[in-house]
C-alpha cells in the first residue's frame, strides 16, 4: 500500500470556544468516510479573549493530529487563515471557518474534485433565508462594486472555504503582501479552479465578529489590493468635472453682462462644496494607496506567533 496523502485543515478561531470541539468531531466523522487519507487540523487562535486557547490546549493533548498556533494578539481573519496555510504541509490544504457556517461535510466533495485534478476547489455560498437581509444585500452589492472597481473578478458568495493543492500553498507562502485579501490573491494566482455551491448554515455558537467596520475594511482592502483602477476613476472624475466647469463659463459671462451675477451665489457655493468633496474623495483614494506603500516598506510580518505546538 502506498503512502497515505495528508489533508491539512486550517481553522481561524476568534472567540470560538463553543465551536472548536464540535467542528473537530464533525471533521473526524468526515474522515471516517475517507480512510485513505491522513488529516491534521491546524487551529489558529487569533487573540481570542474567551477560553478558545484553553480548549485548544486540552484538545491538542488528547489528539495528536491537532495543531494550534496562538497569535500574540488579534490580527484578523485573513491573517489567521494565512498563518494556517503558511504552516500547513499536507498534500492539500483546506481552510474553513471555525463557526460551523461552512459545512464540514463538504470537505469530502472538495477532496473528490481535487483528486480529479483541480488545484483550487473553492466554494460559493448561497445565503439561507434566515440570514439578515442587510447582510445578504451588502454582500451582493460588495461583489458588484468589486467587479466594477477592481480588476479581479470574484464571484458573489465566495468565502474563505476552499481547498488548495500543495503546489499552490507552496507558492502562496512565498508571496509577500502586507494586506492580503485571500479570495483575490488565490484567484489571481490562477491554476485550474473548480467552484462548488452550498447553503450557508447559521452560526452554531457565539456571534459574528465581522462588524460594519471590519466589513468595510475588508471591502476597501479587496478593492485596493488588486487594482489601481480607483486612481484612474479619480482622474476621469476630475477631468469630467473640470470640463463641466468650463461649460459653466459662458453662463457666468452672461450673468455678468446682464447684471444678475449676485443671483449666482447659490450655484457658486454648490460648486465649491461639490468640488471640495470631490477633492477629498480623490485625496482619500491616493492616501489609501500611499498608506499601502508605507506599510509594505516597513516589512512588518503579517502576524506574530506567541506559541505553537509543532
Ligand atoms: N475570525 C478570526 N479573526 C477575527 C475575526 C474572525 O480569526 O478577527 C474567524 C472566526 O473565528 C471565524 C471566521 O474568522 O472562524 C469567520 O468569522 P465570522 O464568523 O465572524 O465572519 P462571518 O461568518 O460573519 O463572515
Ligand atoms: Mg461566520
């Protein structure tokens, strides 16, 4: 009998104490049906302030295929997944959320598609009806905006639940990006890809830690990590309004000649306010990109590990 292939499963965990054991049990059940594979689960504790760390220590002491990485503080979901992949040396690496919203049963399907020769098997979630409508709409809107504004097209509903082949993971590990947006980055890397659709489950325990602020951060990072298109849009906008204001000159002259220029006050103020706003937007866009250059030049690591058991 040949050597068994190993599947590494990466789980980012931020305050997931109530979900860790159940997720592990579910993963074990999946692999009972896949005895031809070895598997390991790499939990990345992203600076949780509940008992996630203790639960992990306990679990790791009873099962030898549990690995954990403990961050020195909260570095965010994307960094946690990245750290997991950086430390995963299986023949395939699967990332899955720690809150059981990504059905572990799908792991079997991911592996089957991988065995057919796909290097990246990713999932697209269709929302369940209990999910708050606002979340569904914002997510829909986000992918639409991303498509128009950024150069990378990411399908609606794609999440960080995917399988990547070892060769993809090996290259991924070497890519330096201070602000990684994994969905985009892995899509950008190419390779043969296959999508799988599934229905998202409700969070099992705890609450979503993606508040509006974090979602906005992810959205902006998604756009500005992948294209300089917003800069072009800024230039077009500026050009368009400059042209429009030139067209305004004949009116100003006419108003002056006919002696009614005082009545132009309202439109004057409006233009000033409008252009003030436009300038701020454009400056903001420039600022975001400069900020990225600044971050990248500092060469800070993506995350800091306090402790790991391997
Ligand atoms: N997560 C993390 N660090 C964070 C926030 C979230 O590692 O700062 C993990 C979290 O434990 C979960 C996954 O990322 O496993 C997705 O988070 P969440 O369920 O809050 O996001 P949502 O499902 O609402 O997109
Ligand atoms: Mg979730």
